[in-house]
C-alpha cells in the first residue's frame, strides 16, 4: 500500500469529511526496474483496471452532481 494513502484518508476523509475514493494500480515500478520485467503484463492489466475504475467513479460523480 502506498505510504501516503493513510495520511490522505485521515486528512481528507476523516478530518475534512470528503468522500475520498482511492484507486491504487499495482506494480507501478515494473516498467522501470529491470528485475521486474516479467511483471510488466500484470502492471499493464492493473493499470487498465485502475483507469476503468477511475472512469466509473467519474461517471458516478457526474450523475451525482447532475441530479
């Protein structure tokens, strides 16, 4: 887990009351670390999934504000 996520959750969600949605793609270092080259396909899948989740969250947010 990203080391900043708990801090962001504490500040933005608990303290400020914002509806925080966190999407964490996995293996983000795979394309840059030669020892992780075998994991690049998993990284690409995780990244595509994260983009899909972000698009879904964007659509939900747009519907929420349109109502």
